[in-house]
C-alpha cells in the first residue's frame, strides 16, 4: 500500500512542480484590471501582521498515569503551533511568571471559571486549555505459525508481541477579552504501536507503559494540527496583481506572506475579501469576510515577506489589490494517503 502511495505522490509532485516551474513572472504585465483597488481595505492588524498572543496552560491528565502525560502534551502542543500559524505563542516561562505574579493557578481544567482570566492575562489574547480523558496501553501476543507456498516450501513465522497505545486529547480556546470559550475542537485521537519477536507469551508485555502512552498523546495532537491550523491561520493581503496580456484570465497576485511567515511553495491559501451587509431590523451595517477560492503558493524568494500565487480562473475577473489571503490546512487526498 505504501509503495502505491509513494508512486502516486511521485507522480503528483512531478505534476505540481512542473506547474510551479512553468509560471514565468515575465509573462505578466500590469494591465487596466490590475490598477483597480478593493472597496474595503484590509484592517491594520493584517497589514502590520499583528498576531494574537496565545498561551498554553495546563492539559489536565485524568488517566491512570496520574498527571505524568500533562507536561509532554503541553510541549507537543506548543511545538505544533509555533511555526506556520497566525499566532505568537507565549513562552512557558512567561506564562508561569504571569500567573505567579497574579497569584492565580495556571493548572486550569475544563471546568474552570474562565472569566477570571480577563483580569490576569491582559497581554494575552487567547488561552489554550485541555484534558486527556483517556490513555490506554496493551500488548497482544501472536503465536508462531507456518504456511506452505505454491511451490511446496514451508515458511515459518516467529511469535510476536504487538505493543499499542491509544489516547484522546480535548482542547479548548478561551478568549481572555470575554473570559468565554471561543472554540471547542472535536477530540483529537491518536494511537501508536510496535511489534517485535518474542520467545513465548510470557515475554509479551508493554514494557514502558508511560512511554507508549506519551507517544499516543503526541500522535493525537499531531492528528489535530490541521484543525488547529484552521483556527489560527496566517493572514496577509494582496499587494498587487499582474495579468498575462495574451490571456486575461491568466493572472497572478503578490501576497504579503513569505518565508518569514513560515509559508513555502505548495502551501494552501484561501483568497477572500471583506464585504458589507446591512441589517434592516437592527439598522446597523456590519463587515464580514467572504471566502472566494483556494489557491497555492507558486513562488517564494523575491522577498522573505512576499510570495506569488496563481489566481484561480473562476475568480480571475474579481481579484484586486487589497483582498486578503489566509493560510489553510491541506486536507487533500494526496496528503491524507501519505499519513
């Protein structure tokens, strides 16, 4: 199965890289359509790349491991969201000092009164809290066996022991501005296993239960990375567009996200714009974000704070400077098949 997956990936990469290398910026010029600007300019926090500050507090371990899974879970979560996300992760030492000075316990559980955070974490925008409600480990013995192939040759399979672990991790996002839960992720689930030959059934045991459970917790958080990414995207804006004079539907956009923002060639983006709507009952006008289409980064390197994307043809006549872009997790078939 993996061989098929790798072959499929090789073909996909060949096709993708071929498309990316075929994009020649010299073929694009500034035409009349590229001089237009959007009706609603991107907000200052996107232009200045001001990222919300996020603190990771306790991930409560309520399993039989009695709290020993909490620290590695926090470390794994911190590493998972520290790069390529639209947030600034507050260092653990700063978090501990902040709560120490405020004489407030940072070992928060999911049943905590989060309204207290509004007076404690004034320089933090969001707080992540969580729990590990389950983490199990086990060992399964497989007796030795044999079989005869088509040529009449006998093959012997040694006895083996499969050690496995499974876990569930719950994560919530708390807004410190309101002291309320702003996002509840679906449970992150993970498992880990390994097999080795053993002489007999009495030799089949877990060995190091904590290490196996920790690996399962790490896998659970890694499996939830796409959901975390979509909750905290990197925001940028389109600084200018260019059009191919030979084909008005062939257009590219320069965006304000580059290597310094953790993006790279092939990363998925969503092109969006701000729109206004009017509530006739409340008599108020509101502004919201409208997603237009997915795109992918084609070129980086001109500047560490800039990249180029190909504008999808179905929205090529709409996109102008000032539209926004946001990173998104790639949930494509090819990515999932390689997991």
